[in-house]
C-alpha cells in the first residue's frame, strides 16, 4: 500500500500544471495498481520529460535515443518539423522505447491529466507488453538495444572517416531499400551488445590477419570450398532464403568487410522493429485497455476527483475514435480502437457471456478475465490475435464489412458484412490484412550462379495476383546490384509456376 | 524504482547532423530554386534573420512493394451503413489514381511530393553565392578599428579572484605542503632516533621538548599560501577587421519608374548580401541623383520619387568626395554600383562621366558595376561613354530589363574566373 495521502493526490492531480512530485506520485501509484490489481510485470521505468523539439528528434530516430547518421533521418525530421509548424500534425503525448529500463518520452506541455494517462498507458501498458509478449521476448533484447545502437553509430562514423561519406551513404541507402526484406521470421537472433560486437569484429580481423598468406594470393581465386560442397548441377542456396540482407551479408562474393558490417547493422535494426510492426493493434489495444482500468481503479480508490475523470474520458474517447470508412478523417482502422474493443470484449465474455459467446468462445466462459487478457497479450500477434479473439459483437459494434477488389472488375463487391454468414469471413479477411504478406511482397533468393557469373536470381511469389510497383522495384533492384556487385535478376512467378514478370540489373 | 529525468535542458538538435546530410542530398534542387526565389519577393528582407523556404520534390526511398492497383484483394473497413453482402459498387471514374491513395492507407507512406525545406539565412547564402567570388578582393585592414579577442594563454600568478584556477592552485599547495612538512618530518625522525639512543635524562627532556616544538611547527604549514595561487591567463589578440564600403548610385529622374527602381533595389540587395559574406563590416552609402546628386538614407533612396531631367556627373563627383573624406583608400575596400536607365541630359554630361570614371574613380575602387535598366534599343550616351572603359579590369557593365535577368547578370558579373557560366 503506497503512502500517498488521498486528499493530497486528488488536489495534485486536478491541478492543471504538474511538477515532478506529481509525476513521481503518478508513477508510483500506477505501478502499485498495475502490480496489485492487474498483475503487470514491467521493466523499470525511465520517464523523460522532453520538449516538442526533442520529440521531433525522437520521431526522426524512430524512437531510439541514438542511431547511426543518415540523411533519411534528416528528411523525416524536416518533414515532421514542417507539418508540425504548419499545425498539420500534432505530436504524440508520449513515445516509448522497447528497452530495459523502459524509456518513455513525455511531452512537457501535457496537462496533468494527460501525464497521468500516458504514464498509465506507456509505462504500464506498453512496458508490460514489451516485457511479456512472445514476439518481443523472441526477437529483441531490450537490455542491449541502446548499447548496440551506440556501437552502430560509432561504426558508421568510423566508416565515414575511413571510406568517405558518399560510399557509406550508398551502402546504407541500398540496405534501407531492403529493410523489409532483412528479417528472420523463424530463427531467434542472438543477443546484441556493443562490447560483444566489437569483440567479434576484432576476432574477425585477427583471424584474417593470421590466415593471410602471400602465397595463396597467387592462386586463382577459385571457390575451392564451395566446389567440394556442391557439385556442378546443384543449386546454391539449397533452400530459398527470404532474408535478403542476411544472404547478401553472408554470400556477396566480393563485398568488403566493412560494407558487410553495415548490412548487418541495418539488418539488426530492422529485426528490432519487426515485433512492433507485427503487434500494433495488440500493443496499442493493451496499453489503452490498461490505462482505462488503472485510471478507473485510481478513481475508485479515491485518488482522483470528478474533474480529472471528465478530462480523462474526453481524451480516452478521442484516442479510441474510429471514423467510419466514408468519413473525411478516415485513414484506415484505428489500432487503438480495434485492440481496445477486442480486449474489452474478452473481459466481457469472461464475466457476462451471452448464448452467442458460449458458442464462439467456449474456452473463455467463466474464466478469470484478467488471466485471459494477460494470456492473450503474451501469446499472440496481430493476425493471430484477431483470428482468435475478434468476436461477433466487436464486428457488429464497429460495423465491419469486407470489400472484394478485383483489378479486372469495374465493381467493388461487398463480400461480407456483420451478419451470421459474414462473421467468420470478416474475421479471416481482417486477420489476413494484418499478416505481413498482405503488405510486404514475398521475395526470396532463388539461386546464385556460383560457377560462372555470380548472378543472383530473386523470386517474387505472386500472391492474390498482386504485382510489384515496377518503378520502385527497378530502383530497388539497382540497389541490390550495387551491394551484390554482380548482375541481379528478379522473376515474378504466379501460383501456376509461370513467370509473369521479369526484370534485371546488369 | 523508476527514474524520472528532465531532459528539457539537454541540448536539442540531435538531428542537425542528419539534416545537413539531407540538405546535401537535395543541394541541386535548392540551387535550381534560387533564381525563382529572387524573382519572388522573399529576398527583400534579406538583411533580417529571415528564413528562406525552398520547395523540394520528394526524394524517393524505393523498396519492394505491391502496386496498389493490382491484384484481387479483400479489404475490411469499419462503419458499414447500407451495404449488404453481394452488393456491387461502381469503382470511381478513372479508377486507380483517385482511389489509390485512400486505399493504401494501411501502409504508412506519406505523400511527399512537395515539401519545403526552411533554410536559415546563412545556409541560404552559402548556396546562393557558391561559385561566386569578389573580383580584386584585397583585404585592407582597418588601422583604427582593430578588434581584440581574448585568448587563453596559460596561467599567471597575479590576477583577479574570479579567474582563480582551483585545480592548478591546489596542485601548487599540495606540493608546497608536502615539501615543507618533509623537512620537519626528517628532523623529527632524526631526533627520535637520538632520543632512543641517549640514556641521559636531561638530554632526553631537551630532545623531547625539541620534538614537540617541531611537531607544532609542522602543523602550522598553511593550506593555501599566496604563492600557491594560480590564475587563468588571457591574452588580447588583435583581430584585424576587413571592411568595405559600398556606394549605391541610382538615377531617380522621372524616367525611372517603379519597375526600374525595383530591379535596381534587388540588384543592390544582392550585392550587399554578397559583400557582407566577404567582409566582416560593410558600410553603405546611398547616392541618388536627377539633375543634382544627394546622399540619402536607405528608406528615401528606394522609396521617394522625384522628377526632372538627368545629369549624372555630379553623383560621381559626390561619391568621390565622400570617399576621399570618409573612406580613405588605404583602409577601405571601395565598391560602387551604379544603376540608371541610361538617359542623360546631353552628350557632354556622358563624356564627363566617362572621364571621371576613368581618371578618378576606377583607380581608387576595388570594383565598379554599372547596370542599365532598359530595353536594349539604341545605345544611350552613357552606355556609349562607358563602353570605352570596358577593358578596365575592375569595371563591368550589363543591361537588365526584367527581374528574371537579375540573377544571371549578377552571376555573370561575379562568377569565378575559372568557371564557365552554366
């Protein structure tokens, strides 16, 4: 039980201007409530108060406290700054980083109510999600990301000194084009740490140094090792590889070591963001669910007064507002709304199930809602979460419907609505919409002509007849050509195994 | 335990470095936009801390992505009002581009076709005057107005308390304390040995007394003594100031309309900006003339309107007079820019001007530019008279009749000798 005087808290939290005591109180109270009432297991919080300018900086570095230098971040900064100055864009109230300790940036011009809200939202909700969701557990190491970014920054700067800005920039540009294709989906990467990375580099250099032999240099550079491994007819690689950056890093025939290292850095960063892109709905939904419950608990325990609650409810409804598809403000499905609604519905089904729920979710009936919510938070990602938990009630409440868009047809066809026949379809389609392949084309390394030309062949597997944007694909191919340093081909193959499209960079 | 940090006082501008990289990336576009910017009015307030906006077309970051118009897709949307399963809705006319943007809203792509980079004045000038140089730029140092800069120069024993260097003083103090105490310590050590050796009671008492005396003395070594104190020392380093004076001479007779004056003003502004890039101090002298010449303030120079005929020579005489009186040739870099519509009262006046320029003005000035603002038709007397001086290295003349020509003419006047005009 915290030692806070309820009366003092009420006064403090209803004073529109906050001080550090307010923030400390909000942090301690929410942490205590999160732990006692909602079983939240979190990283230690590091709450940082920042100005709008610093928030813009944080935006540009996609939330990390530091990153390697690159013009792309400068461009994002300039764009954000422009739209912020023109008033087209508001800055978010907080930004939270998947790190241990969990760093969250809070804007200095938040009102007291907003401060309490974002502390409950980010420092409890997101924080617990980062620590416990399986995607984050498997794919990121929160304790070492900042350390690694420091290593990456120093390494890139060292390369700039040694090899020139232009060359470093070209490598990074090329890698950025492949960021979406630099992700391991099935293997768990080892932990990152700048010290270990530096040691690894040193070992590499040392091994090279020791095994260097002037005599060997005069031998023809035949790939002796490869020959023993693969006979002439065998294909390399034996299995297709979907992590293009990884493949280039490990297999580009003549790429110098420092470039390989840059490829690796971008790949690691891309991997770090992978869970976040896969759990947007869940992450925001859970954080919103948590701030909603924590603030209500604080009110119930008389730490907050009515005025505070009015402001809170106004902000909360703003956050979960979902404009309908034909509204000018519509810009896709609001992940806060969808996630919050599903989590709230899990709670409702556990507590007050209807006949329909008994049929759809027999496993949830009569269970402890908190355990079920935590279980869902820990073990799913957006597509599986929706496939598992999107209930008919949420579909009805949000009036979800599915449209079939065939490029050859002159019509859109409504393929499912919120009725008995449509629930399963809507759920399936919406789940697919959050599947990675919906957004990112499936492109894999098919083969390398290791004996003659070193030509790299990539295979795009066409899904749902979606073709690549030709112009962008061509530019990207040029980037791959630059990294690979030998000709590159890209085949687009449909399900029947017929190549529909072909492009190359010689 | 949570950690609450106030970052607001931290240095902002983490992105400055990346912003510079980005600017470098769009350098070509910025340079291309410069003539347009001059044609717009934005340069007029160039003396202030103004900022300049340069529109940039998006620079692409390509990646493999789906063509949003291709394929067969199931799309889920919220807020159904009237649709039922199986309904068909016609695609909007010219299907594709119109519908496309809303469609792809799942991807966080931002449209960035046109966005604006805001350059600070310094950044802008850098691009603005790149590849240009001032002809005959000789740095004349002002003898009278020498500036001084403070420079750190080691330590000194005498100075004011606010410059006390504590670390250094403490080092001195430590050394002194150790060395002085060392003397006492040695003596005491010796006496103690003697004490152990003697048997005689009287001698013992004497030795003990001596030891206590020395030990008391040992404690009197002061922590800080005057000799320990060290102060940061600064030296005054003379900073020569390079300065220039720019004479702006403009014809304000009836024939100079708003349009002509506007062109002249823009040209003068450019020249001033350019000079202030090169010299630390630039003074301006405004001279206007119709039948007589007069030195005026900036406001009056550009804004008031007069009528009457044109006699040019008095303005040049006035300039010469001011230069001799106030800006001695040995200390000032003198620049002169004359703008006129080329009308003169008589051929005699024009010839006068030519003579003045040749004999009195050109030998003393660094550079003089003459711009004639009119549609090149018949050569006026003045143009004709000045033409003879074209071979002089520090004299240039150009004709301008439209705002859009200002920048090319300016570049032509000041381009680096080894660069061919693009």
